C-alpha cells in the first residue's frame, strides 16, 4: 500500500530523476527501495506482485526499470471494493 501511495505523488516522495517527469515515466526501482528501507529483492518481489495484479506498469529504459501506477486498474479495484464487497 505504501508503494502505491508514494507513486500517486512521486514528485513529493522521490528525488527528481534524470530523463523527466516521474509521473509520466515512473520511478526507478532503486528510489523505491531506498524509500522503503528494505532489501532490493524484497522490494522487487512487492513490485512484481503489484505488476502481476495489474496495479503497476513497468517501463524499461536501458538497464533501469521504472514503475508507475496503473490508474485505470486502481480505479476499477476501488469501485469493486466499494460496491462489490
């Protein structure tokens, strides 16, 4: 949940990244790991789970992977949680 929350406003929670707008391209996994204070393997597992659930989108640029929220899927989940449960 923290990762999804942080990625909602990446400019507020992560340092400025080379290459532009973090809301558009995403946040580098190393910045997410540093903010979480967890090992790289643990954060990678969390990111993979969120990506497989469709809540995150991953973009690879060279050797770096950037993650951003899949707003459409998050909204669908929110509606389901509100109305379906």
